[in-house]
C-alpha cells in the first residue's frame, strides 16, 4: 500500500450493504475528470481497478470474508 496514493478529495466512497460474503460500495466522483480507484480491504486483495467517469457514481459489489475490514480507496 505504501506505493499507492489516495485519490483526490472529490472522490468519496460510501460503504453500503454488507452480507456474509459480499459488501457493496458506492464510489462518488465529484471531480471534473475520470478517476481510477481500487477499494482497499484489510485481509483480501484490493478490488480490480475501477474507472469512475467524471461527475458520476459507480456501484461496486465484491466478495469478501467475514474478517475483512474496509480500509479506504487508492488510485490505480
């Protein structure tokens, strides 16, 4: 994680519904440009690189284990 930087402050992530094996997130891009981010989880590899167009929201749902914690988002 040390080599990955945080996205600009105009990109925000909102954790949503968490199931036993899944977790969904909304990634809001309020920036005037497209952003590329990954969702960072504590005990599992990060999500794939997600492309979020300018001024839009992307919904992402992924498989996770029970012990995983949401750590944030990083640029990719």
